[in-house]
C-alpha cells in the first residue's frame, strides 16, 4: 500500500455544506434627500433665495419634531446657465444655486395612526416630507429615498441562525444518505460580503400632490438581511 493510500485511509471522512439565511423586518427608519434649486440673473440673488428656501424647509422639519442631528447639509453649489446662438455664441443667462439636505426620519409602527400632536417625532414621514416640500415651494426637489431598520444587528443574528440551520439540515441529510453519523464541526466560514439590503415595494411617486401639503403615499415594504456560510463536519 502506498503512502498516499495510507494517508487517504487515515484522513477522516467529512461533509461540507453551504447555508443561506434570510431575516426580514418592516423598516423603521427613512432617509430622504431634499434639494433646493433656485435661479436668478445674479449670483447673490440665486444664492440668497436658496438660503431662504432651505431655511423654510429645515424650519418645517424642526416644527415636525425632526432633530437637528437628523438634518445634514450634504451639498452646496452655484453654477451658470448659458445659451448659445449663432450670432452671439455662448452667453450667460443666469445662475443656479443648489443646496442638498439628507434627512433621517423615524417610521412609527402605524404611520396612519401616529399622533403628531402628542409626539411630533412620531409623525408619519410622508406627511413630514409633504409639509417640508410645501414650505420650500416649487424650488424643492426630492432625490433618493432609503428605507432601513435601526437594529440591523438583530436581523443579522436571525439571518445567521437561519443560515446555520440550513447548512446543518443539508449535512444531516447527506450523512443519512451516506449511512454515516454526523460528527463534530471542523470548520465554519461566513461569507463576509453578505450585506443588508432593502427589499419590497418602495415607491415615492412625486414631490407634490394636487392638494398642497397632502402626503404622497409611501409603501414601506420590507427590509431584508441575508447571511451565507460554509460548514464542514466530520463523518463517523
């Protein structure tokens, strides 16, 4: 018997399986991007108007109980607007000032039943955004919308447990088919690339509805976290 054959005989039999786990929860946090874009013939006028509109928007947000720490200025710019004609070439026609805000809002368990009068911080985020848009007027633009959960660590724990159960179930089934007993775990490797991602129907149809201040419906869907692992067991 060769040395390789003796090594193969002495090496313990193993089974390796992969597990996939998913955990979901209803989002309880919303992050929305709000921009204010103003135009004027002079730089100072465009910049000043942008400041006024931004103050109106942030004032409306604070009136609805949004904390200062949940409102961040993420962009500020001024650019020229130009036109081109055959006779005059490129000509500056005005200036555009833009400010961008990122706002974090809490989603109550039942947005429709939230009592904003009793607890402004528990107001329906869709209504909060609608009032901010109304305060800023036609210069307001809405950008990205992100729905998430505050305690993603708990979701990840649940996803990992589901991934382990999946891998263990597969290993047990293979062991039975091989007429072997499942022994101790020799190795566990988690896929570190698994990241939380929002799932479900997420819609924010338009910045303003026909009625001033009326909120556009937001479907919160579900937030999903996945976990993947590889585990190796000894067979006895």
